[in-house]
């Protein structure tokens, strides 16, 4: 869902239903499991649970964790607390009515979380780590613009 090796789940639905999940409660939607690359930073189902898959080995790894972790509440709000029941490991339910806007809103929230984390991290980071963190903040800013946040 974010950061290095970004993988955006496929948009499997649209529709004219109001957005929900990122900022509003919504009825449980049935999603279609989609494979997520094992090298992507994302959320995935594993052993029936929704977890963060974080491949960031940089100084801002905790911020990638925070970004991806913010998606968990959104996915559970949209697809229900048992969204990984019966879903193969490494996949994630996606799609359903209003999915494109749901995903956009979830990404906006997550990129704001990641950016705030990185800005905070800059205050205590070693000088050698600051350029990588600053580059990640620039990437967050670009995604916030691209997603019309």
C-alpha cells in the first residue's frame, strides 16, 4: 500500500455509493482476494489475520509500519473484523462498491501518518539517515498531492 516498492491493490469496484471506511462507518462489503507482492509494503492476510508486511529496511522503517498499520482499521471497518477468514496467505480483500474512493481516503490518511512520523524522526535521526528520511517525506508529499488529499 505504501512507501518503497509500492503496490496499490487493484481497483475492482467503483459505483456511486458514498465513501466509507477512512472517515465514515460503512456496512461490511465483500471483497475479492488479490495477491500482494511479497516485496511490497502492504497489509496482507496471514493465517486468517490481517497483518502489516513491512519490507522497509531503512531508518524510517517504523514510519512505514505506522503507515501500513493505519490501513488495518480502514480494512476492518469496510470488510469486517473477519475479513481474512478463508483468504489465502499473502492476499488482501479488495473491491466492492465505492472502492476507489475508499482506497484514496485510506491512502490519504496513511500518508499523513507516515509523513508525521518521518518529520518527528528527523528531529532525532543521525545525520547520515536524514537524507533518506527527507526523501521519504518528499515521496509522502507527492502521494498526498497525487491522491488529492
